[in-house]
């Protein structure tokens, strides 16, 4: 996760994107997001210095999704057992069985 407080401080000092990338090691997209937020909310240097971690998390929410919540792990031990007991059982068949299982939907 980017150090938004450091990016914000450098944006408020009117540093160039290249300087900020070199200093903080973030992406240009993150700099653009911080710049847009600073301009939209009228944040000053004093306000930026007084922002807590919670304030920064509110300004710049982590948009990543937790994919594993709805993901059902395949039973790999059962697949290997099926493949050992039936030499014609393939991974493609195991995949079709996994996809059609009601828990995977």
C-alpha cells in the first residue's frame, strides 16, 4: 500500500510526478489520486500533517476485494486419489466436476 501521507506532503510542495515516484516509490496513478483528492477537498499542508491513519484510510480506501471469501477450495486429495485409482480420470474431468458442484456456485 502506498504511503499516502508522504505523497500528499510532496504534492502539497508542488513536486513533479517524477520526483514523487523517485522519492516514495509509488505509481503515477496513486499520485494522481492524491492530487485529485487534495484539490477536491482543499487540503492544506497543516491539515495534511494532522491527518491520522484512519483519516488517510477514509480518504484513500483500499479498493481490493477479498476474493477468497466466496472461493471453495477443490479437494485435491480426492482428485489425486481418483486419478490414481482410474488412469482415465483427467484433470479436465475433475475441473468439470468441481465447476458443476453446488458449493462452487
